[in-house]
C-alpha cells in the first residue's frame, strides 16, 4: 500500500518554492535606485552572469564525461542501473539551477538594499534578508523537490510503488545516489572555483588598482573591481549555496539508505501506515517540514527601530533561527512517533540485534540540533569580535607580523579541541541511541532548517555589496552607517555559518560512510590490516594537499588578474580619466577561467584518488573485493577525520585573523595605549588577514565538499565491490554465530533476481536464482516464465520456494 | 638451550661505548683555546649544566609519581609485574644519562672546533664530527646496553633463561616495555622542554638585547646570550638525542614483541640454534651490528683539503652514512638468514597462517633502509637551499610577508604528499612481505645506524656554536669562514635528520600499534564501530592541539625571559660597561623553569588522554574490554596518522622558510633584480622564519615523541584490557574456525603460573593453574609444592598435564 506521506515533502517543497517566488517578486518590485547605483549594480549582475556562463560551459563538459563513466559502470555492474546517469545529470542541473537562482537574486537585492537603507534600517534589513530568504528557500525547495521527486519515480519504476525487498530498495537508493553525486560534483566546482575566484579578484584588484595605479578601493575605473564584487557573490552566496544544497541532499539520502537497513534488520519488511517504508520516508518528511518552519522563521526576522544596533539585528536573526529550530524539534517528535514502529530492531556491532524504541531516534535528532548550534557557538567564540582568543591575537600584533601569524595559527589549531570533542560525543551518543540510523537522523534534523541557515548566511554578502554600492555612489553617510550595521552582523553569521557547514558535512559524511559499509556488506573497516591502515594515512594526507593546492591556486589566479588589469590600463584609451569603459567582462572571464583551470588539480585529486585506490586494489588483490572495500573505507575515514580538522583549523584561524584586523577600526588597547588603523600593529594584523583569506574563503570551506564527495564516490563505487552478495554473506555468519553450542549448521541463502518484460499484457520473466550453501560453491539456475501477470507472479513465487 | 647470540648485542654495545670513551678522551685532549674563547665556552657549559640540574630535579618528581602509578597497575593487573617499575626507572635514567653525556661533550667540543678551525678545515671537521660521534655512540651504546641487559635479566628471572611459552615471554616483554616507557617519557620532556627553551631564549635575547638595548647578537653583556647558545645544545643536541634514544629502544622492543608472536604462530616453540628465540633476538642483533657499522662509517668521514667547500664536506658525510647503511643491509642478510627459520608461519588477517620465507623478512628490512633514505631526500628537496620550492618562497617574499607565509605553509602542506605515499607504500609492502614483523624489522633496520645519524646531526649545532665563539672572540675571518662551511652543511643535515626522525617514529609507532593489538588479543580495530570512530577523531585532534600549546608556550616563555633580562640590566651595576657580570645562570634557570612549566599541559595531554579514554570506556562499557581496547586503538591510530602529517607539515614548512631567509645572504634574483639582506623581501622572509621557528624546533619535532609515547602507553595499559586471557580467546576462535563443517568443538586452554622460592636448596613453589573451557567460566586451582629443585619441577610438570 502506498501512503500519502511520500507526497508530503513534495508539497512542502512546492510551498517553499511558491513562497520563494512571492518573496522574489516582492524584492524585485523594490526601488532599485537611480543613476550610478543602478549602473554599478548592473555591472555586478553582468559579471555574475559572465561567470555563470563560463562556469556552466566547463561544467557541461565535465557532466558529459562523468555521465559516460557512470554509464560504463552501469553496464559492467549488474546492480547499478543506467538510470543513475539520468539522476546524476539532474542532480548537477538542480544544483546549478539553485546556484544560478541564488546568485541572480543576490545581485539584484544588493542595490535595492542600498536604496532601502536611504529610508530606514528596518527596511534595509527587510530587503536584504528577503533576498537571503529567496536564496535559502530556492536551494532547500529544489533539493527536496529533486530528491523526493526522483525517489517517487524510481520507487515506482523499480518496485511498482510497493515495498518488495531491501535488495530492490537498495537499487532504488543506489540510483538516487547519482542525484546526490551530481549535486556534490557541481558543489565542488562552485565552492573551490568560487573560493579561488573571489580571492584572486580581491588580491588582483588591490595589487594593481590600489598599489600600482593609486586609485581607491571599489573605484569603477578599475576593471577588476566588478570582478571583486562579483567574487563576494560567487564565493559567499553561490559557493555556500551549492555546498549546503549538496549536504542537504546527501544527508537525506544517507538517512534513507540506513532506514532501508533498519527495515532489513526487522526481518525484511514492516507493516506501517506508510507502505512499509516509514523509516525511509522519515528523513524526507523532516526535510519537508523544515522548509515550512524555515518560512515561519524568516517571517520573524524584523526590527522596528531605525536606531537599532548590531545586537538588535543579531537578536532578530536569532529569534527567527531558534523558532525554526524549536519547531523542527517538535515536528521531529511527532513525525518520529508517527512514522517509525514503536520499537525497532537494529543490529549493533558485536551485540547483535537490539530493540530500539522510536523515542531514542528522537533523542538522536535532538543531539543533532544541539551539536549544530554548539559548534556554531564554538566558532563564534574563537572568531568573534572582542572574544578572548581574538583579543589575544590583537595583543600579539604589537610585536610584529610573525607573532600575529603564530597566534592566529595557534588559535585555529586549538579551536579543533572543543569542536572535535563535541563531534566525537555526537557520533558516540547518537550511535549508542539508535545506531547509524541515529547518526543520520541527527544530521537530517540539523540540516532541516537549511533554508533558514542560508537566508541568514546570504544576507551578509548582500549587505556587504550594498555598502559598497553606497560608497561608490557617494550616498549620504547614514546610508553607509545602516548597511555597515547589517554587514557587521553578516560577518558574524558568515563565521558561524561555516561552523554549521562543517558540522553538517561531517555528520553527513559519517552517515554516508555507514551507508557505504552497509552497501558493500563488509564486516567493518579494520585498520589493523596494513593495506587499510596505509589508505587511512593516504586519506589523511589528501585534505592537506588539497588545501595547499587551493592556496597556491589563489596566488596563481591573482597573478593572471594582475596581468589583465595592467593590459587594460595600457590599451584602453581614457580609462583612467573615466571616459573609456573598462572591459569588466574580460576581467570576470579571466578570473573565471583561472579559477576553473586552477581547480582542476584539486578536482582530479578528489575524484581520482578513490578510483585509483580501487584500481590498485583490483590489481593487487584481484577478487578480494572485501579487502578493497575496506581499503577504500579506510581512505574515506582518513579524508573525513583529517578534513574536519583542517576545515576547523583553517576556517577559525582565518576568521580570527579577520576580526583581529577589524578590531583596529574601532581602536584597541595594546600595552595601555589605544591603537588604531595605520599603526604598525595594524599592519601586522593585515598580514595575518592576508594569510587567513585563502584559509577561510578558499581551502577551509572546500574541505566540506571534499569529504562529502569522497564518501559519495565511495557509495557509488560500492556496488562494484560486492554489494548485495556480500550482504547475504554477513547474514550467514550471524546465523552461524547465533547457533548455540556450535552445532553443525546448515545455512542456505538464496538470491532471486527477476527480469520482467510486459508486452501488451503478455508477461515474460527471466528468473535467476543463486543458492549459496555454507562452504559450497554457489549454484545459479535461470528459468524463463511466460504468461499473464498473475500467472507469472505465481510461478515466480513457486520458484523462490524451491 | 641458551645461545651466545643473546650476548652479542651487549658486546657490540660495549665496543661502541669503548670507542666512544676513546673518541671522547681524544676530543677533550684537543686544544680548548685561550682567554675569551675559553670563558665563553665555560659559560655555555655551565648554562647547560644548570639546565640539566633543573630539568632532572623536575623529572625526578615525575619519575617517582609515574613509578607509583605503574606499581599500582602491577598490583591490580596480575600479568603486569612489579619489575616494570624498575625497568621504567632505569629507562628514564639511561635516557637522561645519554642526554647528559651528549650535551656535555657537545658543549666541550664547540670551543675545540673553533680552535681547530684556526689551523685547517679538515681538522675542524675532525673535531666537530668527533664530538658528534661521541654523542651518537653514547646514545646508541646505552640504548642497546640497557635494553639487551634488561632483557637478559628478565629472561632469566621469569623463564630461567630457557624458552617456555609465548605467554611467559609476553610477561618478559611487557616488563621490558617499562624501560621503553621510561626512555620515551624523558624524551617527551627533553624534546618539548628543549624546543620551548631554545626558542624562548632565542626570541627573549633578541627582543631585549638587540631591539631594546641595541647591543649586537651573541654579545656577552646580554644575560640571555648564553641561554640562547645553551638552547642550541638543549634543543638540537639533547632533544634529538633523547628522541632517537627513545625511538631506538621502542623499535627494537616492538620487533621483539612481534617476534614472540611469530613463535606463537609457529606452534608455540621453534627449534633453532638460538635457544628457540631467534626471531626475538634478531632485532637486538641488528641493533648491535649497527653500532659496529656506525663506527666504521664515522671513521670514513674526513676531508683532506683545506680548500674544501660544502659539497666536499657533505660528500664525506654521505660516504660515511652510506657505507654504514650498506654494511647494515649486508649484515641484515646474513643475520636474517642465520637467525630465522628458513620458512616461518605468520598469521595474516583473513588469510590465516601463511608460509613466509626468511628472505621476505630481509626484503622488508631493505625497504626500511630505502624509505629512511628516501624520506630524508624528500625533506631535502622541500627545504634545501636553492631547491625549487624554496626558491618559490623567495619569489613570493617580494610581495610581502603575507604571501611569503602562505607559500611556506603551502610548501609544508604539499610535502606531505610524497612523504605519506612513501610511508603508506612501506607499510603495505613490508606487511605483505612478512606481516607486522616485517614492518617492525623495516623500522629496526632503519634505526640500526642511529649512532651514525646522530653523529651527523650533532656535528651541526656544534659547528654553529663554534662559529658563534669565533665571532665573539674576534678571531681572524678565515676561522669563521671554515666554521661557516661546517654550519651550512649542518643546516642541511638538521633538516634531513628531522625527516629520518619522523620516518623512524612513524614506523616504530606502527610496530608498537601492532604489538598493542596482539597484546590485547583483539581481532583488529574496527572503525565502523561508532565509539572507535569517535576516538579516531579525538586522536586526530590531539597532535593539532599539542602543537598549538607548544607554539603558545614559546611565546609565554619568551616573555618570561624578556622580563628577567630587563631586570638584570636594571639591577646589576656596570653590566652594560662590561664590568658587572650578568647572571647567566638566572636566565638559564628562568628559561628552564618556563620551558618545563609550559610543557606540563602538552605532557598531561599526551599521558592523560589514553588513560582518560580507558576510564571513560570502563565507565560506559564496564567489562567489555575488547571494545575499550579497540577505542584506545582507534585513538592511537588517530594520533599517529595526524601526528605524522603535522610533523611533516611543520618541519618542512619551518625548514623551507629558514632557507628561504638564508637565501638572501648570498643574494637572490627577484623579478630580474638581485636582492639582498635588508631588502623588504628579506624582511618578509624574516617574518616567515619567525613563524617557522616554533614549527620546526618546537611543535614539529615533538610530534615524534607524541605518537611514540601514545602507542607505548597503550602497550603498557594493554594487559588491563585483556592481555593473555584474550589471546587464548583468539586461539579458540581460530581453532573453532579450523574445524571443518563446524563440528561441536571442545577447546581447552590452560594458563600455568609458577611462583618459585629457593631457600638454601629447599624449593617451595606455588602453582596456579587456570583452565578455560569454551563457554564455561574459567576454573582456577592453586597448589603448593615443596622439595628439592628436581622434585618440585617434576611435580609441576605433573600438575600441568592434569
């Protein structure tokens, strides 16, 4: 029996998209200002489009190449269906669409925020946060729409919309993994490319414009200025959006995969009001309701007084955020209570099957919500303006750039302590509560309010841009003051957003990791086996090298920009006098090309290494797929552990340096003396910030995608390394171990695969039955059955019982 | 039957120590110069002694405390013998003795090298390398003497000098682990304390002396100058010596433990010409012969021409080094061929027992020798003067300190790629060749020439000091030119020495890790179990936080030094005029105290975390020792993987920055312009070097000890978590799995422990027999037997057979 619940997330997604459309038209209806404001904003919009065009051209090639590879896999591996290619292409397309949409609205909202700031602060917040809301709901809506829609299609295609078996559902979910892989691949390009782009444009514009030509920052005569402003959108809006789109999809997918194995642990089928797939639908339902609560949350973000300061704005954001989180927690209670069996059987390592009450799953989801918030708070402590660690960096600036850099590095490094402890506690406790399904649902609950998180994240760069436009258009000082308040709050939310992103990526990766182990049917990942340990080392090294490549790329891309700006200054007549128009698009294209070129190597590293390990394993161990699967698992664990550490280290060090530098704007007390911008200490702090820029905007945030993509690739490769066959092997071993006193055991497991074709009511089915008896070679028999649908089904049942 | 071979390493150790004594008296007989030279040298010598005194006072307290804790463990855990405390104290004492000896000779050799440099370069090399040789042979000789001596004593005490069983030998080796633990604990203090000391004194002396008082570097009026010079010895000589002493002992121990399990895999006993313990004696024999070959190697290090340049000196060192390595390789062939059975049975995971020819062990040892050299070469490539990565950092210095720092960080990060690949390949291939015994013997072969490595390492700082003394004593320019050549070569060997140290530490840790798993008798470490995975994360975080603490400590300790120097300048009359004598000892003590105080927290972190994990595990899982052992194993793996990465990253980044800065001394070509010291680019490079200093001299090298000590603590805790009981459990499972068709299995394992006392020929023995039958509670019976030695032995044999 099919249930209405499967369509609920779809409905929620449509509500989200409808609200987004409504909000979008409201934002676009706002006054976009006049003259110079509009002109600058148009340049940024054009630049962003130029970037998207160049990016999509390159990504299209990548998608085609990857699709061919995936199609190849689906021909070789019987359990991988060709539909995975379709899912992959759609995943890539949806991710690109979400990025496109978000960036377009952001580049339209910036000037409207400036204009609104001419009237009042509450109005400016309303407009900028409105743009953020559009972005957030667009990403979340498309994610839920795509994932749920595809699931429904595949569920009907493979299983006729009715629960049959875990094996069949595994094929559905494996195909669905293609959607997630597509989304995450695009995210890799968007995040890394965007990160390189924004820093290359920033540095390039500064070096030639400010230093060589002596024109101020954000001067429209500088051809790279627009690229610089585009960069903010490319990196902070589109990059973050693609990242969270990928996390969102991957989290829900991983939880669905683990839900499928809960059903398997319960005997292969359950009777519930949801067509027997309650544990699989639950994560989608939570995601769907999360959209609804995010909408409610966004509605609460408002201030009334024009005299409001940062604290009030932050409070408004916090209220909206916490309301959506609390509503999600409440919804989790009811959804879990309703959709899960009161008690479930879950298999725990070494402890066999255990009875788990559904409330324990709820507690796990609460832990997820708590840890997401706690890690954000830790991030804020280590990177926020006026906090102890940041003030310590400020003090160290007085003895030069060297001590400032050491202090910043040490702060980032120490910040891994509470983060990892929180994280380890979350893994341990959610697993203890409800196995890896508990871990996955913790991640799902955390990610449920993604729309709200993104709205809060995106409003920052929008306000930043708005301030830039106000400055360039020489608007009255109070306009800039208002946008500055928003921008300042945006800096804080950017840092905590990064904390949220890495926390969610880490939990998602773990859930994917668990799904991978269950998919491949291995007994676990034993790092005492030397090849597995070797791969753990290799995996641990990848995030470090990836970060280094990204950092070096920023340097190289910035140099390309420098040469282009120099060329334009020389070749375009009247550019310095303001009569010749700089070719902004050229700079944008140069920066785009450099960014995309430079991210090839990190991309190859990410995608190539898991494949190389499988090939190497096949070369050495031929058919010992179990060992190869463990090696790949060791690699995944290495990437995840090291990736989380380097993400936290780089993000927090970068954030701390940034705010240490910003502290000088209001003045700081060093050795009893007030010290301001322009002092030697400030110059030292600027050096630290320069080091921190690629840390926090390029390599650090890329770690999220690196670990998720690595685990996703593992999941897609999983069927090559054993898949279903191995699953039944594990069952056998458990069976044998359960026999008390070790009596002679006769263990038989059967695998039945049916290939049914229906031609005008005449059904023809090829039934392949593989019988595995312990310690004997498996026997495979194939029979062809023809007749009406009912006849064929009856005969198949007969064959199965033989 | 006992074999002479057990005494061979002892003989080698005595030969090494005798040659050391001979060399030492030769060095001390050399002319120590006159007047000012002697005065300065005496200050450094006194300062070094002051440091040692303060250090040993504190360490004595630590040793007492740790001994009490160990004694407590030995009372609670039946398989841990109280003698472990004695072994621990001796290990600590020997390590301290080796450090003391090395530092004394280094501080005596420096001035003699200066004096020798007045005559010729070959003579200067002879003296400085002679000092290094004394240090190297002292460390290696004491290590082999202590370890072998203790092994012989324990072997006779517990087993009467005759092979009885793997279980008995395990008790011997577990007690011997105390020696290694003692050595490594002292190494932790020496390395971290020394690292903080040297950088604190360096920075402190510069900040007050050069910047505030305006007196030149190394000016004897600066009270911190001597501390600065002492620091070179404390960090580079004593720290490195203690580090390698610890590695040496731990490596040989781990290989012995794994050798014991080879015998177990072969049925519990073997018949060979070495009393049936050939595989256990082999690593000691290799270590012994390594001393001999190191002596030969050191004899070959000489140059003949006074006009020699760096290349010739480096060549002389290389010849000595390679000869000792090749001789070790040849000796390995004959020793392995002689001491191991032609084919051995080793159990491999999932593949059961396999026949392994002894030649495969030899190939593993060759891989160890190769990888040690290769990792040193990689280090040289990333940090050497004039290499591509270092020149790239030089180029980036032209755009400021920020880009210089980014380039240095990226270089250190990228250098993890070849290092980890080499390392992973070594683990994989040596394991494939001969299991974890192969991994351990690879490490043993690599460490065999420790004496030679240390001689090469120690001659660098000696020459550095010699140059300083020449400068301060205003000797003719050619003296300084000669010592500069030696110093420059010393910089290269210091970097490659660090590569060697981390490679050996990593392999040693792996061998210890393998010994731990075998000790605890767990089936492996399955990171798919959530608590184990959580601990992998926590372990990965520890090296990062440890490094941050060490870096912050340098800053704090430097500040203490600044205050003390300021105080002396103010309070001691005539100090600036050269009539008042500065209290060098005070500065040394301040620096020492600060260093030792500051290293408490990293020390607690290192020692406390493994214990905390076991306590937490006991709290949650009560008697599920297997799971707790796996959790601790996951932690150890996390520390090792992350520790290796951070060591390589920090050492190589620091080395690269250092040489990038040094490149400016001879001048570098930047954008077509020759750039020298004092330029803006040089200033940027100095900033990079400041950041790199704590990286390469404090936190980076500490990683070695962190990972070794963590694994050693695990090994000592191992008996609490199951030990022999679990070992027989594993045997049972194997037994059961071997029974075809899963017949009902009757598996009985007995554990017999005998407590014999001999009073004037009358022997009294208490025999405890524990019988474990599968699925039943173990039964323990105790009987007392009295009579003559022969009667008692006969009765015991009777009881055993029951």
